[in-house]
């Protein structure tokens, strides 16, 4: 499954499928389990990236901004 987050200044949406214009500025490849752990802040994106669990294609600066967005959500989830 491919999750798509279209983020723009002041707006955005999320869904599944392919990017609207067919090309993304940055693409993150990770498992759904890793995404859950990142959102719950059980693992850091930096460590996942360094361990090879998270790969980035495209603009690394934008990937870092996605990390800022995740931290600002302050998502909590029950332990696995």
C-alpha cells in the first residue's frame, strides 16, 4: 500500500495511491509498523534512517520537515 501526503503551505491532504502529479519531491519508504512507531515516537526517524529501515528518495530537507510535522502531531497510541 502506498500512503500519499500532499503537503503545501497552509493546506494538505492524505490518502492512498500514487502522487497526484505522478512525481513527488520526496518519497519515504518504510513499513506500516515503522510508521506506527515513528508516529508514537517509539523510534526516531534518524535512527531508522541510519539503520536502513527508512529510505529517502528525493529532497532530504523535505523529509526532515515531515519529521517536524510528525513531532508536532504529538500522536499517542497504545503499546504493541
